C-alpha cells in the first residue's frame, strides 16, 4: 500500500550523454513510498536515460533529483547504493562466471555481515535462487538471469529499486514471470520505478505511469486510466501498447 511520503522526485531534469545534446528536456516524476511506477513511451523518448540520471550514470545539467527530501543530483552510484538506491540495468546485469550465491554476495559488498538476513529475504521472494545457489549465473536463461539481477539489487535492502526493461529479450512466458517478479518485489515493500517497452503489461501492474515524449513527462495517470485511454495510446504509444 503506497503512502503519501515521497521517496524519489525529479524536477525539470535536463540531461544527456554528449555536450550540448539533451535527451531529457525538463522531466518530472514523483514516486511515493510503496508505489510501483511505470515509465513508458516511444523509442528515443528518454526512458532509460531518466533512470540513469536518477542513479548518477548520466550528467544532470539542470533540475534536481531528491531522495526522501535529500538532494542526490549527480551523486555517484556507490554513494546512492549507500543511500539504499538499487539499479538493475537491461543488459550485462549478472556476473556469469560467479554462482547465484556469489552474485548475491556482490549485492552486500558494502555490508557483508547482512548477507544471511538479506539472503533469507531474497529467497523468500525468489525460492529458486536458494535452491540453485551453487549454479553459475552464466548457465541460466535470460529470465533466470533477470531474477538473479533483481535478487542482487534487493540484497542492498533498497528504499527504491530502479528497473530498466526487465522483460527485454525474454520469451512471452518468461516476460510474464518477470512482471510477476516485479510485482512480488513491490508487494514486499520496495518502491519500484520501472522502464518498460511492453506498455500494456506495464500498465496492468503499475500503480501509476509516466509517458515520456521527447524527454518530457507528456502524460501521467494510474495504470488503469492510461490503459483505457484511447487518445493517449493514439498520441503517444501507437503499436507499442499492443492493445
């Protein structure tokens, strides 16, 4: 159950990778405690860039990012992990030569004494990770690797979890599993901000969503409202929503 306490807020974000080239052009977002926020929109709209700007991987030129009222704009990733912000990138998100357990250990490298407690929590959500703890991550399917990546992020005991396209490249069955996993993480009390190309499934599970267009939050509302808004789909999503 979401509360009114704001966990993450971006205000008028302007950010980009190259000098003089902005991907985000005044982007605003609010995520409250316990919410599952979806970020959808056409290719090139700045969805993944927004997550990376929150996590200090893209330089913010204007605007601000706050975490529970603290200004965290342009802090480095390790400083954000210390503040219990976790990020799961779309690709290269596991250590393939390490076992599942060793991957999860990497999640608590700043606080190794917490491993047993966090491992118990993570495997309560993803029991297969416990059963297969000695299996090398490189031998796993794409969906299983995504589960390991989420599990490692949860080892941080995050206040907020940033997910970049958790269903990308997965088969339809594995996509369904990925979305169920995201919902399970959220129901365990973690605020989630998720970028997702599969707009229809994203809107089905999220509390609220933002539609990005040309680096701005062009449209926002509850998942249910956006899912049933033909004008929004026509203007901003087109075939993306697959409705």
